[in-house]
């Protein structure tokens, strides 16, 4: 039923000269990663780490808001919120009480590209509670009364949406025409339109085994296979064609959202980037983003810490103004951009700085790019210290046919990027300044319009 799995054999020497080679390696990260695929198309991977106090298992479907059609817009937001609702095998009460009493937690994450369900718990408990993960990911009921119960939560999500989250969501709507312009949040006027039939139809059409990956960290490979073996959406089998993404074309759009007079203002500008299918260029863009500055690299620092964080820190003159670069990638395309925030009184200056910096990325020096390389390596090493983040990363690697057995291999791939190629990447980004898309959230009366921004 399963494809053969190749397992490494540890070499052990009994000679006095090399007896220390018998001890476990002190390298940081997973000891090994085992991978296979099942006949129904599910891809499976398990990362064996030594001494983990917490383990995580992720069931990921390549189905997000980009797969929503006119009748289904907003369904992915409901799926995310309803992960805590009752399913076929367990009630919402048991999910809350049993899992919390055992020190475990179940989460759902959805983007435009994928929907992922992750269970984190102490490793010895996983065989007994893995059915909560399976039940939530593949056996949702979507009862009408549950949908009615979560509608207030959906409205609360829209109310509590931070300006930064809103501007990042809007700038993607401004940058794409097609499915990738669909928001990951349900619009207010569509909340009452989501029904049991629409949610079941979305899951039936998109939660397919050929688009499913199962990844775990800190669990035996056999336990991960048992989880994958229980997933059967009865939609597609090996040999049938996989999902084809509807085309999304770039556009030079402008989106805005008014928060009222004198409110904090956020400005985002993006250029066309690259998708995960071009992993080499994606790593180069990640280095460029770190060279620009993506935020504090030290954990525990607060937002008002004015320690220099990359080239963008030169524009931060006070504690109310901040800038950071970001890189968003989907399967076939992506975005590279800059987001800035400031008081309404400084909105024009902040918008000008964002647009001008993004238009002149080729001014980044080789020293700044080398600093970005080191910052990226630090960020990757910190992520591998989190079992949930590592489980998500492993599932995404399977979905995009990328393989890294440990963090050392990933860091080595960053070191192998020539500085000349990084310089060529920033020049290529700067040449796309005519394709810039913009979004503003805050005091629209104080912020410039898109035509004014493009004249800077």
C-alpha cells in the first residue's frame, strides 16, 4: 500500500580512536526526515527529533480562498473558525475540555493557498488523541446551528482586524485580478449567505487526497502513516489529474479603507515577486527582504525599540513610524513589498518613503545584502525551534516538492547564493516599478491618492 521508505543506517565504530563517533550528533534540528506517498495521492513526512517535549502533526490541503467561486466567497474564513465546532466523532465541548486537560491544542490556519489543521501535544499522548485531528480535518459536520453560532465570531474577527492585517489583505486584492484577489476574510454582507450546503460543496470539491500532505515533528513515522491512512475524502485517486489553479493576472490597482480622521495610517506597496515553484529565486527574495528589514530579530523586544533593523530603519525618525519588508508567495506567483505606518500627520511622508524605497531597491549595497543573508539564517534557525512552525514548513515542502532534511541543509542553501545573483535580483525588482500596486488603511483624508504616490 505504501511506497518503499529508505532509512539511513548510523555507522558505529568500536575502535578507541573514533569511539566518540558513537554518541548522538549535537547538530541543531531534526535527526532525519522520512518521506513517502500513498496510492491515493497523500504525501507523508515525519521529522524525528531527539528529546522533544512537544510534538506536532499537520494535515494540510491545498485549498484556500483562491479556490472560492462567487457562491463560496468567505467559506475559508468559516472553515477556520469552525475548526472548534462539533464534527462527526466529537463535540465542541470535548475538543475544548479533553485537549486542554491533556496539555494539547488544535489549531486551523488558512491562507489564499492552503488550509492546515495542526495538533500539538506531548508525544506519548498523540496515539490516543490523534482522532481529534482527523475528525476536525476530514469529518466536519457544518451543522446549520453551528454556522449560526459562529456568525458573531466572524463579525468579531472583522471588527478586531488590525490595520496591518487589513492593508496586507487589501494590497493583494489590488495586485491581482482573479482568484488570488479573494480575501481570506468573509465580507460583512456575505456572512448570512454562508450555509451548510456551500461549506460541504467547497470541502467536497477541494479537500482531495491528491492535494493533501501530512507532516509531523517529534512523532514516529509509523504514527504519521496511521494518520494519513485514515484520510479518505473519496474524491480522487492516484493517476487522475491534480487540481489546476485558475489564472490570476497582476494588475496595478489601488485599494483603501477609511478608519476615520486622525487614525494611524498604514501604506503598503508591492511589486510582482515569484512563486514557490521557483524556490531558488524565492530564497533570493527572502534575503532581499531581510536586507531591507522585516522587524526585530531579537525575541522579546517591544514595538517602540528603535534599534536599527535593516536599510528601512533609516526612515524611522520617531516611535510612531515604522517600516518593514514582506514577501508573499503562492504556487505560481507572489509579491514583494514594503509596508509603513505613521501618524496621520506624517502619512504623506511615510507613503513617499515607501514608494521611493521600493522603486530604488537596486541602491542596496553588497554589505546590506550580506547582512540580510545572516538575518535570514537567524530567522530560519529560530523557526526550527518551534514544532508547530516546523510541522507547517514540512507540509509545505511536500506540497511544493522541496526537500530539506535539517536546518543545516537549508542554511547551506542560503550561503550558496552568490552575491552577484542577489544584486541582479534587486535590479530586476526595481525594473518592475511600473507594475506597483498600492493600498492604504487609516486616515484617507491625510494620505495621498494612488496617482500622487506614483508621481513621487
